[in-house]
C-alpha cells in the first residue's frame, strides 16, 4: 500500500538494494521554508494546528525525498496533556514554570485520555497522510518516560539533569509514580497515533545517557520496555537512546524492530552489542554535515559499508543542526540513494 516501502522492509530485516534514509529533526530550522512559518506562528501553535503540522512535516519530503516522513510535533506535548505547563522560549528552549519537585506535585499530574487531549496530533497525522499520498511511510514518536521526566522535574534543558536525578535518588517512590504516569499516557498516545495512521513509532530517549547503566535499567529502560511491549503487536517500534550504547544488549533482546545509535558508538560495536540481528539506525555525526560535500558523500558510503546495507536505516546520530547548509543535507540523502551504483 505504501509505494516506497524501503523503510518498512529494513524494519522487517528484509534484503534491500540500498538502505533507506531519513534525518532526525528533518523538519527544522535549517530549512528556509520552515523559518518562514516560524516567523508567523509560535512553536506550540505550529504543533497544535493540524494544517501547519502536516505542511511542516512534508517540507523536507518535497525538498529531499527521503524514504520516511516524521510527523512535526514535539515530545513535550505529552506533559502538557498531563496538566504540566510547557512553554517554548526563544533562545532558551523548553521552559516549565511549575516543575515537579514533591509528592504533592506528582499527585496533581494526571493520566489524560490521549485521544481527547492530543486529538490535534491525531488530526495532524490524518492530514499528513493525505499530503503524503502513500508515497512513503509516516513515523510517529514520543519521548521516553525518563526524558519527559527530566524536563518535568528540571523545568528546562540542562547539561547534567542533576535535579531530575536527585529527585530519583532522594524520592524514588514519587519518581517511579511519575514515570509510570508518563508511561501510561505514552502507551495510550502512541496507540492512538497508530490508529490515526502512522506506520511506525520512534521513542526518543535523549537523556538516557545521563544515567549509569544500573540506574538506566531502573529509571529509563523498564518504562521504555513497557511501551515496546504494548506497541510491538500493533506497529514497528524504534528505540533511540542518545548515549545509551551500554544498553544495546538489553534493547536487542526486546520486541523493538530497530535501535537508534549516536555517533559515539562505532557500527561494529553497535552490531556486536545489539546481538547482530536487529536493525540499527544512525549514526552520522550531525556536525559532520558541515564538511565539504565530497567528504560527506565518502563518509556516508563508508558508514553504510560498516553497518552493512541490510538491517540498517541511514540517519544522523541526533537531530540535524540549524546551521547545516541545505545542500549538505541534500548531499547526505543523495549519497544513500547513490549507494551501490
Ligand atoms: O524530527 C522531526 O523533524 C520531527 C519534529 C521534532 C521536534 N522535536 C520539533 C522541534 C521531534 C522528533 C522533536 C523531539 C524532541 N523534542 C526531542 C527528542 C529528540 C532530540 O532532539 O533529542 C526533545 C529532547 C525535544 C524537546 C525540545 N523541543 C527541545 C530541547 C527544543 C529546543 C531545542 C531546539 O532544537 O531548538 C525543542 C524545540 C523544537 N522541537 C524545535 C523543533 C523543530 C525548534 C524550535 C522551533 O522550531 O521554534
């Protein structure tokens, strides 16, 4: 039913002529057409207006024709739906005026009916599907419970997320209660996204790498795995844990269809740690897109050679940066399409 199903075939572990490619944060500030809409509408208006979310989702598709689209939205719409106020401040990023710091704060957080409170995302999916005309698959996503917890407790981005970690280590019962509420909401939300038409889901654990391997199991992975268990019967699940190479073995034994890796882990090591059989996604250093185009192309070819063309989805190791020239992003995609020619 999807005309270009290369991405879904890679998730199935099928043999392909070349690996599929998409870029994390492919709808973003490096695109002039994105900046034009950004001048007109604030961040959460863009997320909450289905027409705008759909239009922004297809902007990078029109320009580069990657093998998958990812819905324009944000991981922080989930805590918003749970009664936690989230603002997006210019040159600060996410800002939560009333961070969660006590058991009483946790008690006030509720598990919403996701279909109702995040209905605008579901409508955005339906409108995006119309624009995509089944040319390529659409990816839905959510933050990992731990990564959402980090923002909910810290109240903003952080280099170390020490307040979030401190909350876990001083009040583990309240921390686990909040993590479970986020998990329950996320499962409900991702199931609704699948029902609305997404073809796969990705869980972003952007701050999992802040935890030690032991703490990762307790505060992040056990919750991600609940989501994987709940969603795997319905769709393909990709888990991307930034800095989480140490958990690849555990992840590789789960029901996830693919694992995302960042650029600090070599392809060989990622294959070894994940058990050698699961599809991997990544892991071009986003800053490497600043290199001259011939260098980008040579490095992409080498990366595919090292991961192997099968059971592999080409991507960046994290989101694309705002200062990447668009021709360089284009060269990245092109290099994958030229692979094997
Ligand atoms: O990949 C895509 O193209 C889909 C869109 C997408 C956005 N956020 C749009 C966005 C996705 C998948 C996300 C996920 C997200 N949001 C993550 C996980 C992935 C990652 O990068 O680690 C996180 C941690 C967030 C929280 C968040 N949202 C931060 C920290 C920021 C500010 C930093 C920044 O890059 O500006 C945002 C804002 C945001 N989300 C922007 C975009 C395009 C930029 C702000 C803007 O457009 O005004």
